[in-house]
C-alpha cells in the first residue's frame, strides 16, 4: 500500500490443553504500515501486539523466517515456541483468519464485494 | 527386518547444517527404515556442511561411501533431480533419499488394491516434478528440429499426470466406500475408535491385546499399511478399533494427501488413541509426540484424543513418572500401558468408555406393520432397549447412537 507493507498482527490469548482450546481470554488486532517486512519489523510488531499478555508466544516458523527458537526468543525477550500440539495449531489458525479479515477490512473498507480479489 | 537380502547393501548418508548440532536420532531412524526395507547397512556417514548444490553432501563423503562398494546410497536429506543425476553419473551408483526409501517399504508391504494405488500415487507425485526437471535438463542442449528429446519423452510428464488423475478418481470412489462403511457401522450402533501414532509405537500389539486378535505385529517401522478393524465390547458399548499406518517425522504433504482415504479412518473416528513408545529417551519421545500431533493436524482430526504411553514394562516407576512429568504439556493425562504384558489395559478401556460421547435416550413410535417389527428386531441388535410398550402404536424407549435411530423415520426425541 503506497509502496509500503500493510501488516496486521492478530493475537489470540488462550488457555489450551494439548488437543483443544480451553478458553479464549482475549483477541487483539494491531495494524502496522511498514517500510520493510524483515525479521525486526515482524518481531517489533509481535512484541507490541503481545504487550501485557502473559504466557508463551506461539507462532508459525514461517512468520519468523524459520529462525531457530533461541534466536527468536532472544529478539522478543520473552518465552517463545513454535506450535507443537493440535490446540496450538488451532489457535494459530484462528489468529491467521482474524489477521486476514482485519487486513481485508483495512484494504477494502466498507465493501462487501471486492475483498475476495 | 531379520531376513536381510545379502544383495541389498547400502551406505547411509546425512548432511546437517553447520549451525545445528548433529542429530543421532535421525540417523538411527534412517537405519531402522533401511533395515525394514531389507538393506544391510555397511556404513553411516554424516557431515556438517552447507548444502552442496551438485551432490547434496561433500564429494569426498560420497567417495568414502563408495569405497564400501554398496548397491545403493541412501540419503536422509531430500535429493533434487539434478543431485540424483550428478551422483549417479559421477559415481555410477544407485541413489535414493529417505522419502523414496519409505515408498520402497510401502510398496513391498502394500497388499490391498487401495494401498497399492496410494503408493503408486505417492510415487508419481514425487516423480512428476523430477521427470519435468529431467526433461528440461535434456532439452537444454537441443536445437529446433535437431537432436530433440522427441514426442515420446515429451509426453512422459503428461502420461504421469494422466495416471495420477485416474488414480485419484479411483481413490475417491474407495474413499466414498470407506465413508459409507463408517456410516453403516455407526448405524449398527458401533463406536469408532482409531489407533494412531508414530511408526513402531506398538499400535498393532495394542490392538491385539485389547481385542484378542492376532494381527501381524513386528518390531519394525511400517508393519501396518492398510487399516485393520476389530470389534470389542467395553462396558456394554460396542466398539470398533481400527489400527492404521504409523506416522513419521518430516512426512511430505503429498504423501499424506495420497493416503487420505486411509487416514480418514483416523480423522472420522469418534475417538483417537494416540500411541507413543514410552521406552524411547525423553527427547525422542517428545519429538515423536510432536510429529504425531502435526500428522493429526494434517489429517484434520477434531475428535477427542487419548494419549497412550506404551511399552512401560521395561521402565522403573521413578523413570516413568519423570518422563510423564516432562511431557505433561503434550500429554497431560496419559494412560500408561504395556500391550505385550497386558498392563494398564483395564484403565485404558475405562478411559475409552469415559471419553466416548454418552449415548442418547430416544423414544420412538412404530405402527403395527411387518416392516416396523423387523425394525424393532433390528433395534434389539443396534441399541439398548429400555422399554417397549404396546399401545395404539409400539412405543420404544431406547439408548443408542443417533445414527442407529436416524434410520427409523419415526424417530422422536423425548
């Protein structure tokens, strides 16, 4: 968008068991217009979106350019892991749907028709 | 496999990225797979190196492997068509990667029509891009109308795609048959329970222990390829237990797609028993559980899962508790069993009964016709009849699966 990256980070704060999501505490959507889409930008956006939320951050490895866990952990400065269980994957899928919907709303505001394009 | 074919010799090769420590688990797994395929392993060679574009691993390491004079070189890392071509051309040796090795095992064990089609589809899915790439390489030096690859080789890729489409159609039909079969079994009042888990976790042994059957179970990966179903009764509930093909780490997505009809036995089950080998060291146990969760996710499982930690008979109580505590985030309340000794099977049966959806109570009215009488007779087999009263119509109160009741048009929930 205008030569910049329109990024949307969705955070789902949830309590999970290995198989199911037990409870969703909150959902947060943070939009961000960035010059680049490098690891630092993604990490900053993730840190800002997860601010004040307790627990371990779980994200897909592709979101952090397949970096090793220890490296992402040290960049974020808090507990981090890639998804291991079914419930963690479900939560990530949920966050992906929310972020995609948020991004569509930003790019195509007020239209019902064009969002699929 | 105990019966190694003496002619089948191989050297195993694995390359690790320099940033990561060497992982002995991967090589051990590759060794087991080679054993299961009937290869006698002459040597294992590992190297920490960035990916070599020509040979995947360093040229010196391949020369070292060739000094053992093996029939085949087996790579852990996936090989590109160029790498296969380069290694075969330079060292005059047959070369396969881990995925091909798995397919080789599958092909040797496939006994049913469905399994054979699935293996063929997986092989073709793997071969199609390789053939296209090989054709592109061949065409590189060609000039228009002179020394071309020819129409026959050109059409090879299209032939593969055509065959794949045909197999997919056949598998889709088989998938529908499987779906109908599951529906029919539910209508008969059975609960469907699937055994899933990493390969060689003891799923077939557990099936034998629970049902008293004698399905082939061996201490080797991928003994079971096609689903095997046996019936058992747990506290009055009739259950069909299905043993399925085992999972493995880093399984390509198209292999899961090829085995979709088999894996549907897991995804469409009412309950999944996720079996893991407790005798494995903690790191390996954890890794296998994570790989199993990933495979379950890929299958699209949304039914409840009970984690069953098998092979506990060789462990001390303290070790067992320590491991159980360490994997609590992956398996918070596992059932500890030993399928070979029969330990913990009663607890497992109880847990299965608890996790299955409770049966609903229904009241239905049937007119006095011959068809209704046959339906009533059938209900005695498929559900638990609580009360039958003969009024203006027959009023039947029963407890059972909703599918069993749905067959009767006059179904009416109280």
